[in-house]
C-alpha cells in the first residue's frame, strides 16, 4: 500500500490495471487489487481466521472506548481505532484450544505522551464502593492538576465494560460502586489520563479480582457496627494465581463515580464531558 502525497498531479482515481486508488481519511491511498485472492482454506488458516474473528469481536465490544482513547493516534497511522487496537495488542493475544486467550495485563487501551498516575490497591468501603487512590505525578514530568483520570472496567465472562466518569488529577482518588451484573464474575481494571488538549497517557493496568455475592455479609453489616474499608489485593503481579487467592469484591446495587452526585456512564456513552 502506498500513500500519494500529491494525487492531483498524478491524476489517479479508481482502478488502473492492478492498482486501485481511493481517498480515505483525507489521504489518497494506492494499492494492488486482486480479483482472484488466494484462499487455500487450510486448517491453519481457518484457525487463524477464527482467532482474528474473536479479536475483532473483542475490539467491537470495546469500540466506544477505543474511539475516544485511540482514535487520534490510529488516524495518524491511517487506521481505525479498532484495527489499531488489534495490531497494537498482537503480543497480548494467543490461541488456547481454538479460543482467544488475552493477557489482560498487557492490553493497550490508550496511548500518548500524557504523564500517568500511579494507582494504589483498590479498597472496598461501605455501600460496596470500590475506591482507588493514586499518586498524581509519579514521574515528576509536566502535567496539570486538571488532567482527567479514568478507570475502565471489563468483565470477560459477561462481555460488558464501561469507562468511569473522570476525576481531576489533583483529587488523587476515584470511587465507583460495582454493578450487580458483575457479581460472580472476574473484573479487570485499567487506568488512563487525558489532558485538556485531548491527548492520552499510556494504559495503566490496575489488576483484577472476582466479584463475590455477599448479600448476607452486607445484611450482617447493617445489624452491627459500620464496616471498615478493606484493602483489595488487586496487584498485577502473579497474575497466574487462582481467583480464590484474590480478594473478593462485595455486591453492588448501582453506580456512583467520583462523589455522591456523580452519575454512571452508560455502556454506549462517553464520559469526556462529565467535568467542566
């Protein structure tokens, strides 16, 4: 594939011999065209196609987030956000018994020059609120207190995920109540930062843990003293440990992000305008 820098002088458009020229995202693209693509349909090729299909499905489920976090940088490479996500994460994808296996800790959901924050271990407090404290500028590079910090949560079993509403870098804490749909399933957390010009930081993998239905425990809490906050073992180290060795999260009836007045971000929406 070639990118024409001055197509007006070349005067090309459409198909010429084995070449086809077209305009995409403001650029003129020239590539070879084959009317008879080679398609051996070998066992290995079919397995590769099945794996790629599952990668596309994963990117599709995360598409509304990727369009926010990777759209600008993917356009610089002449790709859509989903295609860039798939290409960037090839090292995180593998096949196990014909199914897609994902190294969630290596997954890239955002990319850019913005200074990251350093997330601490999440804690569970009263009302099933998951709170993550963070150091606002661990690398001591140029940043703003008004940069926006997000956490993305994804449940592979239910294939559901969402991006929290943002908090400012200066706040050093982000809180969210886990939804009922996550109960009984494993949830992964990533953090990312966006500056005021729309650029993003690199993805920070916070960790994962099983969400346990502890309705009985919550009932006990209402009959006794106010429960203390519990530190969660959400380290991204030793990811091969079983889920039973990870701390369980508590049942969550709804969403609350940032503070008691925050509203949840719907799965098909964007949180980029929550702060003003």
